[in-house]
């Protein structure tokens, strides 16, 4: 059985797209890709990777908490960057959020994200 997770503490699905912020199923929480926008403003925060990564992880944390989980229960993340040259800046912010037992992670450079966005992070966590 699956359960849809919704929280107003993180942005709603991008431009009303048909997906959930997260799904709880079989003891896991599957979080849709999060980006550097605030719940109340669809514009990207700042224009740098550090600011956007910080907001992206703030959104991820809010969704996990809304699902009864947390950053300490992350088991896998996937990071999408529009420029691998931003890896170090993203990684420095990311490290502050995942603690001393970080999840498994893959990082990819992608051709494009919505305008102005530099990073997207999706995640799987334990409930």
C-alpha cells in the first residue's frame, strides 16, 4: 500500500504537474526531485549553487519530516546539476545537511532544468 505525502512547508508540484511531493510505501519514503525555490515563490532563490542547494535541502527536509522521517534516515539521493563545475559548492552545503552517515549518492550533469535552476535532488529514506 502507498500513501501520498503532502506538506505546505515545501513547494507543491512544479507548475501543477501530476506528481506527488513524496510517496510512503513499504517502510520507505520516495521524495520527488526538489529544487531551489521556496514554497511561496516559484522563482529560484539567488543565482548561486550554494543558495539553491541550501533551499533544495530545506525543501527535502520539510517533506521528509512531513512523512514522519528525517535527513538521518536518508538511504539514497540523486543530485542533478546543470554544470558539474558546481559540484564543490553543492557538496559543501550537502555535507552540512546529511551528517556523519551520509546516504549513498549519485551525481549527474544534466542538459537542462527549469529556467534559473542549477540543482535538483531526489531521495529515498526510511520511514
